[in-house]
C-alpha cells in the first residue's frame, strides 16, 4: 500500500468519526466507541508506521532510521511521504481525542 492511500484512508476514517460525533453528541457509549475504536485505531496505525519508519525504512539518521534528536533530522523525516503521513495520523488521533475530551 502506498503512502497516499494510507493518508487518504486515515483522513476518511477520522472524518467519519467527526461526523458521527457531530450528529450524535453526548452519548456515553458513542464516546467509548470513538475513543477506544477510532482513536485507538489511529494510534495503532501511528505506532505501526512509526515502528516501520524507525526500524525498516532507510534514509534517516546514521543507522538508517529517523533522527528525532535534531531539528534537521525531524525536518528530514517530514520531507518524506512516510514521515508526513505518520505526523498527520498523529495529529488526527490527538485532535479527535481532544474533541472527545472537550
């Protein structure tokens, strides 16, 4: 699966979760479903992609993985499709979690 497909699937999934939250607010079972289901799946996707980028992808730091200790290393990570996708999925998960919490 390519990065564009993963990016589009994550966007669509988060959009559906936001629409469900907007159309059926303040229901405890729905909050649980969205928190454990939608946010959980986005977090799982984030973790899986991050592990892939850190240990299996090349083009990052000295060992081949991304370098999170320097600004240049993080910029290099976000200059790749995989790095941008994982960053966006992290944003989607956190934003949905914050929306549920508020």
